[in-house]
C-alpha cells in the first residue's frame, strides 16, 4: 500500500488535529510482545507504548476478550460477576484506604469524575496542577491540562504550580533544600488562588510528571504539598494513568513510593493492555457522600468484555512477574542510559524509574538549552531507522521518552541503547 496515498486519504477523512510521529510516517500493521512490524514486515522494538502494558496482543488477553465478546456485552445495570471480580482484584492492590472502584473507559473520564467528586465533597472549586501538565481531553480536564492551551485562557479557579524538576527547574538535585523550596513556590500559588476567591478542592498529581519528564520528586515534596492542600480544605487525587500498574518497578502504584495515601486514585491506559478501560477509585466515605446527591452511570465503563480484559491483564502481570521485570530490566536500562549520557554531551539529564525513563536533550550542556521540536522529531526518526520506537515529552518537547511494555527485556534494552547511541552519533555529525 502506498504510504503517501494513505496519508492523503487520512488527511481527507480525519481532522487536521491528527498528527504523525517522525519525519516519515510509520505504517504499522502488526504487533506481538514488545515488537511491532511495519507494512514491509520490518520489525521494531517498541520502547514507547505503555498502553499495551503486558505486551502487544498478549494471547491470554486476546482470548479473554474474544470469549467474553462472544458470550455477552452489556452495561452495569445488570448483575455480572466479571466487573465485581475485577473490582475485588483491584481493591486488594489499591493504596492506602481506597476501597471503592468506579469504572470508566478513559483516563480523561476518570480524571473528570475525580474532579467533580472532589468539588462536591469539599464544597470548593479550586484545582491545583503543575505547569505543562496533562490530565485529559474533556472540557473539564482540558482546563487541567496546562500543556494544551495558552496560559491566558486559564480559569481563575486553577492554581498552576512549578513541577519538581531537579534538572531544568529553578532548584536542582544538589540542593538539599530543593523539596522545601518547590513546596514554597506551590504555597505562593495556593495563596494566589485563595486571593482570587477560590479554596482548593484538590491537587491532581501526575505521579511521574510525564509531560515534564518523567521526574522523580524530592522525598519531602509530595507529602508536603498534599499536607498543605489538605490544610486548606482540599483532597488529593493521584493521577496514575501513566505511573500505575507496576511502571515504577517498585510497586503497583507510584504513590506508594512517596508514602502517599491519596483520597482518589485514577488509572487508565495500562489497565486494558490496549482495550479502553479506566478507573476512578476512592474511599467508601467519599463515594457515599457523592452518591447521596449525584448518580453516576457510564454505559461502557466496566462492561463484561472490559472486565474480562482487565482481569486477564492483572493475572498476566502477576503470573509473569512483570513488576519484578520492570525493576530488574529497568535497572539494566538505567545503567546503559547513564553510560550514554557520559558519551554524548547532548544528554543533559537522565530521570525516571523502572520502565519509564526520559533523556533531557540539550544543544548546550552549560546553559541547558533544550533541543528544538524539529531536532527531537529528527532524533526520533534516526532512532526509528535503527529499529526502535521512542516518543517525546517535556515542557519544551525536549525529552526523549522511553516507556515500553512491561515485558521489555535486557535484549530489548540492548537494541534500544545501541539505536540511541547510533542516532546521537549521526545527529552530532
């Protein structure tokens, strides 16, 4: 099939907001495990797609989906064991006092509902997010996604705080007081929010600050921020759409690494390994409070097919030791990335955990000037030429993002590291 013809048809049939990665669009037709194949049957290592958490087209997930789809698919106004069993499996693993599951189809829906609930139970309207954050595409969550629209359009009920970036932010990891200083900046924005007539309903934290990094925050920052928001009458929403489901290699949930007990937790992409399944989970006390006034129903959220898929994903993670793999392979990948940083001055910083890493790319190590969007696009294209798929992130689009499926192996890491090494050498020339 002619790619240019297909691209022209895509442009004609779909909206102009759709974009392609890389200098030349990648035409993918098949996937299995951590591999993808293009229309010419060339194989690539997938070092980007965490959506397929347990790997592309995992046989057990596909079988669960097909069997349930052939039997029954309807909504949650009828009794069905599948959604109850999925809820029970999640409650066993959820952090802190969270014990109640409400299912949606997307992370955007989960974050939207979490915000509605926070506003109801606190009687406050203010929301707190970080600069260049991303939390969804609904009308409400788009306002929370400060990377998606101009600062002049921000509502007055939104407090936007500086992310705890220990490389690119105002305070760096060699400063033992960095966590307290970032917290002080946040308090200034909370004060401004109250001066505008709004108390915080909640702080919504992407637990890896994906659109800024990923980042690893100072140990004292996260709990300090949450304590401050709670003092002012708000609650804490842990957005684990990117960071949940063993991504850190240390726990099912990154919030546990910071010893945080959120009031609400949201998750999405990895739950269905490619199938649209998401979660908003909270305490029974909060759920009861909300349900006394409002009724929530989502036709497809928690349908029997989605529940079957969700159960299969959890079983695969446990049976195949994917949390442990994220830890061991992640450590191996980190070592290789830090070695690359020693050999390529354009890698300004390496941040991440487990199987989620970011390389902050610079054109000048002394000034930390970020690579441009065009340079990053070309770098990604050079890496694709070596048979590896990566992505980009960061406040300025300057972070090379590595976020592969959880079965990512050491051999996959070797291929990835070599591809980045070759691409950076070519870029330098």
